[in-house]
C-alpha cells in the first residue's frame, strides 16, 4: 500500500504547529568566562578582607580533596608546636591547607589565596586544554621551562645506565638484609612490606622498576654499605667501602636526576633523598650537606609533611608513614644545621604528630581504621625515644636558652632570682623527660630481644647525662676545688662525659651492627676541644678518662689517621702535643705509661706524610710564628682548618664579654662555652 502526500481523507484544514523555541546556544567560552568571573569575585572578596574576616570568625578551612573526607584518627597526644607551643593564638596553622595531585606528583597548598582559588583555576585549565577555540598552551606556565636544574644539587653522568650500577642478584639480597638488620631499625623511613616486592623485581631486572623506586633502592644499597666497615665490604662485595658507596650513590643520583626530583616528588623519591643524605655523613662538606638537607625540608613542606595527615584527610597508613619520614627529616636537618653552624628548624611552625609505637606489620595501605599504638615493645623503640628528645628540644628551646644564660652567670657570680628560676624550671623539664623515657623503656623496651632494643637503651644516657652535666654548677661538681676551678674546666668535663657516653653507645650498638649511627655525626671540632684541654691538664682523674676516650675514638674512627685531610692532620698534631705533655708530666713524677696504639699510628702517619711530600705535610706544619697572633691556640688552628676559615683571634669578641663584667682570664673560657657547648647540645643523635 502506497502513501500519498496531500490532503487527508477527512479534508480537515492543515494548521502549522507552533515551533519549539530555539535552543539558546551557549556562547563560545561561556564556561571559561563564568569561571573567570568567579575568580574575580573571589579576588575582590580577598582584597576587601571578607575572606580574612570570615576565617577569623571561625569559618571552615578549605575542604580536603574529594574522597578523603574522613574523621581524624584518635590519638591522645597532638604533635608540637601546633597545640602546645603556638596554641590558638597562631593563625599561621589555623587552616590545614590542601593536598593536590597533578601530573603524578603531590603538592601541598596552605596559602589562603591559593587554596581558595585552586579549584577554580584548575577548572579553567581543564576547559582551556579540552576546548576547541584556544590552544592548550595559552594558560599555564608549568611546562614553559624545560630546563632540569637537578644537577645543581646532584651532579650525575646521564650517559651511565642504572643496569651498569645495579649489584648482582646475590648482592642485592645481601644488601637488603643488611639494611633490614642495621639501618632500618634506627631510621624507619620505609615500609618494609611494601618495598620488598620492588627489591625482588630489581634483582631480576632493575629496568622494570619505576624510576623513583630505582632511586630508593640504590639509596638502600648505599646505606647498607655505609653500615659496613671497609674489611666487611671487601669480604662481602670484593671492593672497598668507598668505591661501593660511590657506585650506589651514583645510582641514586642518576635515578633522581632522571626523575627530575625537584619537580616530580613523591614519598618514594623523598625517602631516597633522606637515605642518600644519610650515606654522605662524614664524606661531604657540612655546609653542602645542610643545603641539601634544606632542599629535602622544602620538598617535604611542599608535599605538606609539616602538617599532620589527620588534618588533611589522608589515610591512616599514609599519615603514619608521613610522620615517620617528617620526624627523621627534622632530626637530620637539625644535625646538619649544627654541623654547618646554622639555626635548625625545630622551633618553626609544624604540627606533625610523633610516629606511633607500631610495627610495619601493623600498617596496611588499604586500611581505613585509625592506627592503634601497641602497649609493648615494637621495632620503633629507638626512633620513638630519639623523637621524645627532639620534641623536648623543640618545646623547651626558649627555656633551655634562658637556663644556659643563667648557668653561665652562675659559674661567675650569683644569678638573679629570675635567672635562678629559669635554671630550676629547665631542670624540672629535664627531670620530666627522664621520667617519660624511663616509663617508655620499662613498658616498651625488651633487652632480651636484643637488636634495636639495645640501641634504644643508649638514647637516654646520651641525652640526660649531658643535659644534667651542663646544668650542674661547677661548684657542685665532685672535682670542684681540685680539677675544676673555672668554667673552662667544667666545660671540659661536659665534653668528656658526652664523648664517654657516645663511646659506650658505640660499643653497645656495634655488636648489633649499629656502630655506624653513633659515629656518623662525629665532629672533629668537639673532639679537638677535649684533646687541646688534655694538653693543659696532663694528669688527674679527668685526664685518665680523657685518654681512655681518645683511644676509643681513634679505634672507632680510622679515618682520623688520614693525614691528607686537613682537619684530621690538625687533630693529629693536637693529640700528639697532648700526649707529649702527659708523658713529660708522668716522667717528672717517676711514672711510666705504655705508648697508646693511636699515638704510635699517628706518629707514623705524620712521618709518612712528611717523607712523601704529600699535601698533608702543609696541613700538619704550624704557621710561621710571625704569621700567628699570640692569642691563637691549637684549637683555633683546628677549627679554622676544619671550617675553611682564616685563623682567627678570639680577642675581636673580647669587648662583648668585658661588657658583661668578665675579666680577661674568663673571656677565653666563656668564648669556648659560647662557641662549642651550645651548638653541641643541640645534636639530637650526636650528643658529643
């Protein structure tokens, strides 16, 4: 049947229907215009102060990323200084900020303007890059500077292949086990269960491992070698310790440069940087180390590690790993700052809580349940005790400075009531720290389990004994009136006590492979102070203790026999001078003492350097008398050569001490106290 166009069979009139209204076509780029208008309004509000006033009235902080809106996990003790130091009066940390992920990297924003605008700006960028009318490059400058500036910090040969630097499979597993036994218990910056699969994959083919994990694995190898002695390294890897370190450090640098770590940073690359820097201790310039440490701090801050993950809506697993990594970074940076003579960041604004007392096995990446701290011993014992002291140093920074000023005055004259109160308050803080540490040890340290618990038991003596020694007036010392007669004598004993504690800790820890930790922050300047003082006090109980420590230090630090290094050559000269004074004093009293092994080796090393005409010859030869000011001492020479500074005269600072009512005899003592003891006190893991 065919259909024919025409009138209907009913002959009804055909009336045209009313057409539907034309669809209002959206103007080109209308979405973009609306977003821009929204940004303009936000900016106007910000300039007018509306945003600031709203925040001051208790407005809610910027929201966290979608999918991460969870209740904060419960924890009894917030971290410093957000709640304990800065309190409610600090507006810098009132808004938690925002974690964003872009292009595979993580960034943290806490500037109110940027956190307010971020969603709008990101939407604009998405419209532009997906629209037809505009070129993708018209907005956004992230890719306008292709230069990779990583080589400013990590010079590497980009022609080298990581396959050429990768250890063979048997060595991979040996190094990994060494890391687990010797390094991981004292650092705890990686999560072993999630990292181990990458170790297995790298042993088969490192090329299949993501670049960030390549960097981390090479850093793990480097730290494993760092924990070895040279003899151990020869037996295990058939090469010297230094060669192995250079090889694996090169692998770390190569991977980080290829990753472009200054732009593309995540937790894995940050872990690699932290371990890499640890492996450089004692092998690089302290100022360069501090600069690299500052880079690590800035990257961590850019990723929001200075804010606790509970404020950012992060998972319990990521929150706990970020805590571990941040607290290690803070401790590491403080150590590098002191070694470089700079201020540390302990007093800066951050609120990341202390890591909890849990094992790696208690942490699961997929878990959404809050992490519950264990009541008994865990593998975090050493780190928790160390961070207890870091927290103490942070919260009591001002109290410590006031107390030390009062102590310096008390060693010369009667302090004021306010100064005496400052001393008493700081001593009370020390007593509380000791009680807290003892309580932790009794509940969460099991010496029978050995390993990390033996190391954990060394923290409190290193910390508390030194604090108490410095805060004990010289007139209350047992040696007062015999071997302690002035502030310099009391300072010498403080250095001696710290060196004894560190030597004891080394002996206890070295049996479990932890000796590397206690010696990694060795400072030749502090050791030189003690040796220089021994030249002036050749006999007595303190002198006997001092020489016992010297022999141990030279035993644990064979690098001190390297006369090609100026600081070590200067230290050798001071040590030999002190021994000569001791030998002569004992001979005058009719006593004879065996020649210490370290003195014999130092004499031979200096003689060999002189005979061979090496560069060390100049470093161990004193300047001409006409070139040396009368007041310059051996310790001045040591410090100047260690720090690459001209030999200096302390007299230039004399007026400052004279203004405080000090006589000439005590100026030198006070200068040593000011220049040495304060900085040394701040070393978290060093303590001498």
